[in-house]
């Protein structure tokens, strides 16, 4: 099959990576990337239902595509992902001009299903759960957006039941990928030039827990893919029920991998072994995203988060004590149903004590099908939420700003991302702590004034920080420490 495809992704990193795997399934069928909708033969909308108004956004986009399809009847429209999983047949009913609807468990079948599309009808394939033969085994064919930094799924689904969250309904129960398969994938990525990996899961700290159960039940005894330890060490620690810490150690020891990140750990499941692995494995970055959601114990209980504020702060402090220079970020919801002024004050207190480096703050909005959706009687007034939101932002920005100011004068290792959003003269990158850094653009390699300041996306630099703002830091390039394989300049040697 020939033609070009364009994928528009909504939502989180998990969805971004799913889109890379959908792209892989299309490339496998012979299609190539389009530069936009205008030159695409297949347009995929990979949807999210976590944010408010997701439905409106999807149908708005579909309305726009309908008009294009009227002038280009050959255009194929595909809807994939969480909203498709949640709404099942509804998408085809509301937008009958859509050619294919696939859910979260089979989104990578988009490529294979293209030839089954029949004009005048919508092909709907929504699975209720993963099928082992289709699961994540195609990760290696993912068409990744970056050649240097890669997302790697280690688990899908979630066994928790946070009252505000729709993820378990659309992504199913927790399912860990085999240990050996993940290690092999990262090994292959490293050989292709990737130096940074981010391990993805809804609750990475419980990685392997479902495998323990399966092994106890005798379902996967002897399957070496599931065994942790034999790949990264021949020590007696080898065990058939891998922990997330084992995975961090295994991934962190792969040659060529300079940075290992992960998201997200659940505070109720973080283990001492994970903190120890973060402290001991040099490539695991000093950054912990640790979602608080609320600082009020009664709100946390009604959210079913499984920890209270004291336990949360105790774990946070122990991580900071064990891991020097640890940056901590979080997620906080403002205005969960029934949140009183005292509850919100408790959130401010915990946020203040936690001294976050940054936070994603959200205004509560009910997601259809969640427990919190039924709490309408307890809804907090929008104007009260707006005031609380601003107060929280002040606390978060204060600590984030202080942390950024404290970097001034230091030399930070930065992985280059590319030109900044505002100017080609300024480039951006990330420190190990995931801080956004701006620095002067590279000079051309043949510029005599280059003085070694040639670098490309994927390079690692030392940058001396001279300015701190609430959401970024800035500095001058001190040295270029690593150039990606493809970009290493050849050194000319005079021949005799
Ligand atoms: S841990 Fe809670 S918030 Fe996170 S995905 Fe699972 S249910 Fe949703």
C-alpha cells in the first residue's frame, strides 16, 4: 500500500508514544509521513478523554476533516485511543464519514486494518482488553519522533480506582511487559543512537506485581522474558518477580544510555528499592514526579489515593535524603468535590513543605463514568476554585523560582532539544533534573568563530547558568561533551 499519513495526538506521553507505534504500523504497510493534513491520504486522530471537553474537541476536528473529505473523497479518517475506547460505536454514529475506529488495546492494528476499509461504512474494532499476541510486542517497529530520546512502555492499564480518573476504564487492568523484552528494546534503541529513555506506565512502581501473581498461579513459570536479574547481574538477586528497581538497574546499565527517566510513580507504591536504585545508578536522573493530588487527608481518602499527607511527605523527604540534588514535581487537583477551605489550606501547607521544583495544577472537572462525576452535590463553586487555583500557583511558583535561582553559577549538563519556541538564536534543552534551559544557538561547524560551539539536537553540553526565572533557567555553553553519532564531525588528517 502506498500513500502518506498524518497523526494528530491529544493528551499524555502515553498517547504520544501510542501514536509513534501507530505510525510504525502504517510505515510497515508501506505508507510514509505527510507534512500535514493537506498532503495526507490517511489522517489519524489519537484521542484522549482525560481532559475536559475532549468530545467537543474531537467532533470539532472531525467536522473540519469532513469538509476536506468532501473535496478529497479518497481521504481516510481514523479515530483511535481513549475516547474511541470509551465511546465505542458512538463515534461512527455521530460521524459516519469516519473510516475506522480503534480503541486503546488495538491501536497498532491501524496499519493492518487499512485494507479492510469499505467505502460508505465505518470499520469499528474495539477490544475489551489486551490480547497477548497483539499486546506491546510491536514496540520495536515504533516510528519515533526523536532519534535521541525515546519513550518506552513498561506497563499498560491501572489497578487503582482514583475517584477522578477514567484511565482504568479505558486502559484496563495493569499489565507489565516482560522484563527481558523491555531490556532488549532499550538495547536496540541505544545501538541506534538513543541516549535518553523515559519508562512509561500509569503506576510504574507496581511494575511486575501482576507478573508475581501470574508466576504464583503457575501461568508463566520458566518464561525467561519475565525474570529480572539475569540480564543485568549474575548476583544471587536474580528473581522471577521483577521489581521496578530491577528494571531501573537493568536499563541504567545498558551501554550508551546516558539518562533514564520514568513517569509516573504512585506515592502509595514507591519502595525503598526504587529510591536506592535511583541513588545508585548514575544514569537514572535526579528527578521524581510524585503526584500529590491533594494535601488534605480527607480529600485523599475520598479520592482513594491510598496515602495521607504525612506518609507522602515522609517518603518525599526520604527520597531527598537518599538522592542528592533531587528535583521533585507533582500533580495537584484544585476543587475536588467537597473540598473545604480547610482542605485547601492543607494542600497549600503540603505544597509549601514539599518545596516543589514545579507542578501541573488542574482545576477539577468531572470525567464521565468516574466516581467523582456523581458527586455533583458537593461541587465547589467555580469562583472559589479560581481563587484557590491562583493561591496554589503562587506557592508552586515561589518554590520553583527559588530552586531555579539556586542553580545560578552552577554548570549543568544539558541535553539539547533544538531551537526555542520564540527565537532561532536561542536553543533549549533539559538538565538531568528536567529543568528547561535556554542558551545561545550553535555556530556552524565551518564558522572559524565556532570554537567548538557546534552542536545539534541530541548533543550533551555543559552550560554555566547565569539567570533563573520561575519556569526556566538560562546560561552560556561551556563545552560540548557529546555529539549524536550521526552528527560527529570528521576530523581531517593531512595526508602525506
Ligand atoms: S493511579 Fe489513579 S490517577 Fe493514576 S492512572 Fe491509576 S486510577 Fe488514574
